[in-house]
């Protein structure tokens, strides 16, 4: 996911790729899909990724739950006026 791209767009692209792969008999467990989705988020999401990863405890992550959590985090960020933008030294979370 690129900085500034919405989670819903990113999630849609991800699910489309997963669907295309399944059509050629390449499948992944739900946990692997959830972890891959998290791993594709930009560095400005590192804290959220860690929280979501730890939220499962001893249970396996589920793609549906992870998607809901990152959409909720995006909504929270938007409500607070945060935007992700790239800077020359890396990614930063800026207030508008």
C-alpha cells in the first residue's frame, strides 16, 4: 500500500489478487492472507500493525477481522485529521 492510498482501495486490490490466484489453484490460509495484508501497510501503520497482530493472542488472525480493524483505524485517523505523507527521511504522520 502506498502512503496516502485508502485502506478500502488497498484491501480491494489485495482481495482481487487473492481471488485471481485462487482461480489458478493457488490458495493461502486465512491467517496467511491476514498477515500479508498487514505486511503491505506503509510504515506509518507500524504501531497499528503491531497492535492488530497482538490482538489475536493465541488465536489465528482472520482476514475479515484484520480488514475491519484497519478500516476502523483509518476512520479514527481521518476523524482526528491525520494524514500519511512521505518525507525525504521516510514516512511521517502529519496533522492537517
